[in-house]
């Protein structure tokens, strides 16, 4: 009997067709967001799932779906998956690192620039018919990016790619904070200098968050941290909702504690805190950091390579390219 897999989101048809060569596939062509109960129901009898950050894969779900052998998550982040619970049950987890690094770094940089230079706010003004007379000197005057201090919280692959852009392309002074300091050669290649978190907040002209979500990074930026930043500073979050306390950020933006924010990720997305939606000085986008066609195709293809190999098919049978808990493979 062919194994059965569930794809929780519609993906590029030609790439998804590769799954059908090996498996019976149930997919979600209308991209409906399934409740946890619906997900559990659809996973019955499935050996694999192609999941996204929206689906919570936890111990209770795994216990209710004992046929499940592989959770292949689309995205480099996998905080939606309880990896320890998967490992304990012999369920392989995979993600999609590397293929999205440069695209997501481009986006982080673009969002930081749009925020600093007030691009969204001025575009809304123009579309709304507000540009009725020649610009005055300070019309939508924002903050410079070139030569400014770029502060990066989280110095993994994407953080380092953003640092390189800032240092080499824009002559920025780049500082970073991370759980552990980079090796000297990696630090030099990134053009970034390690500082403690208080210094990072105090010296940032543009703070960019690229840290993975975990209980330890929950609300890493809240009212107390925002209060340490310069009033002219900007904050960009392309990491995960929950790293920033969105209510505290909205209040800081309203009061002018910092100048502006660019947010691609939110607590409770796709819902956005209503106070953020009312503010002019925040650029809001719907979690599209990795969304170039080329990269989204590469992410889909890598996820499918992982799923096919994890369930023992294809040229890399038994050796999925990017396992998160490879210890499961040893058994
Ligand atoms: C990732 O890769 O983690 C992106 O946020 C897409 O989910």
C-alpha cells in the first residue's frame, strides 16, 4: 500500500506532483486554516505531513496520530513543532534552512529601509490624494540608513547576511548580540562587532530582530527594552511573532519612545494588534520575508525532498537533506 501524506497548504503544482509519484496525497487547495481538531482528523492514517508555522505539532497531536513518521516543516523556523516530543516518539522533523537565507536578508533590509525612510506612510499619503502642493523641507523626512548603526539581535545565517549588506553595501557600523559570540573569522566576514544586549539597544539606529522564537526569546523586546532605545531609532522584526511584545511596541510608537517599526511577524498572526493598525509609523507586512518566487519554490522542493526521503523513497531514501532531529534516523 502507498503511504499517505497530508499537505496543509497548497503549493506549486509541478513541485507537489512529485509527492504524488510516491504517496497518496491529501492537500488543502483552498488554503483553509484548519483547527487543531480538524488537523488531527486529517492526519489519521497519514505517515507524513508537510506543515507550516501555522500548525501546532505537539505531544497530544502525535499521540492521537500514531501512524505519523515525518513532520516536514516549510520554513527555517520550527517553533510550531515540539521537536523533543517528536524525537521521543521516533518522528523525524525537517526544516528548510539555507535556501531562504539571502532572500530573507534582502527582505529584512528592505523592510528596515522602508521603515527608516517612511516609504509606506508616504505612499498611503500620496494615494489618498494628500500631495496637493510641493513638498516642504521635512515632508516625510526619515532616518538615514547609510552610515548609521545597524544592530542585529540573533546572528544566525540570516542575521549574518543582513550584517554583510549593511557593512559592505551601506557603510553601516554593525553591532550584534547573540546567545553566543561568533568565531573571530565569521565575525570579521560579517563586518559586525559583538556587544551586550543593553549596548545593542542603546546604540541602535536600526534594530533588526532575527532571533529564533523560544520561551527564552519570548518578549525579548518589551516596554523596558524599548525604553533603552534612542527616540529616533527604528525596530524591524522579521523573526517571529512573540519576540516583540506588540502591545508595548504600539504604545512606544504612539508615545515616540522610538521613531518607527517594520513588522513582518506578529503575536497571534494572522491577527494584528489593533493598536498597530492605527499607527502611521509602522510598516506592516503579512509574513512574507522569504517570499520570492524562486525561494518559495526552493522551500517547497526541499520540503518535498525531505518528505520523500524520510518515508524511504527517492534517490536519498532514508537520508532527508535537512533533518532537525537526525538522531531519529539512527534508529
Ligand atoms: C521561516 O522560514 O521560518 C519563515 O518565517 C517562513 O515561515
